[in-house]
């Protein structure tokens, strides 16, 4: 295993977390998200990872019209950047700890089947969409993605010709993603995102990342990220283990202690780290080639 000499940088622009109240830089409307995408691309991101939000409330949304407007605004600028749309929304289940069956799903639940998480992918055919590869105690709530949901979702993404980015939050999910590959539901090259530090998934510890990298299929393309203050150390950590990187306001709001960041600033910092340790920053064209994306 050797250091990655040409690093694909992804910028995750806004996410679905309750972050809009904590930083004025988290983009909310399609116009703001698109502008932030262009700024991140100009700063060196080859890929932008996109969630959308309700423009009125800032709450996470699955509205295909918001995705369509955001992507259209990016494309209208002529910016050369790889589009990565989340397909992870629709897995949230909130239960009462004492009477889960009696009280059923509580407010905050947004749980649909695997195919119902894909209408915006069907409409827009992005370069990449995500596939969250298992259920998880995601903070205080549950994220639900059953094996059959994943099989159906992977099969449909494959039929659409979109490259799935396999979101891996723990080692069991990596095990199952390899099973999808063995069943022929994933095409080469497989693309993994190792997601570290999300309570209660894989902790952001170097030896855990090393173990997960050791489990990857031969020839897999991969990146990893960690939350909060570990975001920038994880840029170096990923590169040294041969991977690509992800930064952005979905995962971290700060440039330094007490200093709120923009997506462009976080991308610029990732570029600086990449180049300072002797690697180069991959272009969108290079990213498309390595990830096997459509032209």
C-alpha cells in the first residue's frame, strides 16, 4: 500500500444535519448550493456531493425539483465538476425507546423503500449517486437500509448507468457491499466512501481506517472522511493510505478554532495539505477516468 499521488477531492456542500443555525455559510437554497458548488470546484474540488434543503425552513428534503434546479444552475455556469447526488435520504426512523411498537414511528421519521430514494437520480442521471450500505444507530436515531432495499437500489442504479458511491459507516457494511459486488450488482471500478467518526459507526481512528482499507476489493477506488476537527487530519491520513478525500460543510463547519469556514475555504485547505505532502490534485477529467464515469 502506497501514498496516493493524484488525489480526487470531493466537497460535501450542505448535508442533512441541523447545521444551518450553527453557521451562516451552510448553503440552503438551490441557488446557494449551486454557487457553493462552483466556488468549491474553482478551489480544486473535482467532485461536489449534493443534498438539498427546503429553501424556507432549511430542513433536509428529497424534492426532485430542488435537485433539478441545483444541478441545472451548476451546469449553466459551464463549471467542469463531477456531480454526486445523495440517494441516502428516506432512511430515518425515530422510535420511542420504551414503547417502540406501541407508539410506532415518531415525528422526524422519513422512511421509504430503496427505489423511492432514487427519483431524482432517475430524472437527472448524475455522474455518481450514493448508496448507504446498511442500517446504523445514527446518533440517537436509526438509519434503515436493509439488505433487500440495498439490492433493489443497487440493481436500479446499475440499470441507469450511474456510478454508485458506496457509503460505508462500519465494517459490517463494507462486508455487505462486497457481497453486492459478488452478486454482480456493482460494476468495476467499485467506488467506496469510508465514513468515519459518525456516532455510532466506525470511530475516526487510524488503525480502524487501515483495517477497512485492508478489506476493500482489489482495484477499488476509495476515499474517506472524518467529522469535525478530524476533517483536515483525515485528508492526510487518507492520502497516505492511498485514498482520495472529502471535505465540506456537511462534515465540519470550522476552518480553525472559532473560525467558521466556507466550502471553498475547506477545499483550499485540502488542496494545501495534498500538495504539501507531495501529491497532486486530480482534475474532474482525471476523476472521471479513474472512477469509470460516463463522458
